[in-house]
């Protein structure tokens, strides 16, 4: 119960914080879609290296799990770089995908809390 709640809160705050960071980096013209595509390619290469050289199945599974999480995050970054995207919807979608990876299903009340946190975070971000 507590472990799930900690993971749920961590993922929500991570996504919100990443949204702030990407918004800042985009305004400063430090990151764009080309950077995201390079990140995707690097993840693909590292994933292939894991498959090829890893003899320990447990280690390989942990590595590919981490890379699966990274792919979800890179897709999120790519999506929020666009101005015409619904950032709330994209943020909630990535939170849901990450929770699924951890096999966590939030209760209705937990999901409402996540929505409120994302709403308020995006309102704050829009003011900046």
C-alpha cells in the first residue's frame, strides 16, 4: 500500500517537474525535437547492447525495464515540446503509462488527486 503510494506520488511529481524543466529548456532554445530523436536512438542502441551482452536474465530484465520507462519519458518530452498539445492530457497519459509499468492502478480518489496536482502545476507554469 505505502510502496504504491510512494511510487504514485514520485511519478506524479517527476512528470510535473519534467514538464517545468522542458518548458524552460524550450524557451531558452536548448532542446528541440532533434534532441529527442537522438535520445530515442540512444535508448534503442543501449537496449540492443543489453540484449546482446547480458547473460544474467535478471540484470537484463531490470535494464530493459528501465529503458522501457525511458522510452515513455522521451515520448512525453517529444509531445510537450509542441505548443498545440493538451499538456494536461499528455501528462496524465504518461503518468498512467508509468503506473502501468509498475503494475499500479490508482484508486478514483488517488487519480483525482493526480489530476488536481497536474492542473495546479500547469496553471503555475502558465504564469511563469
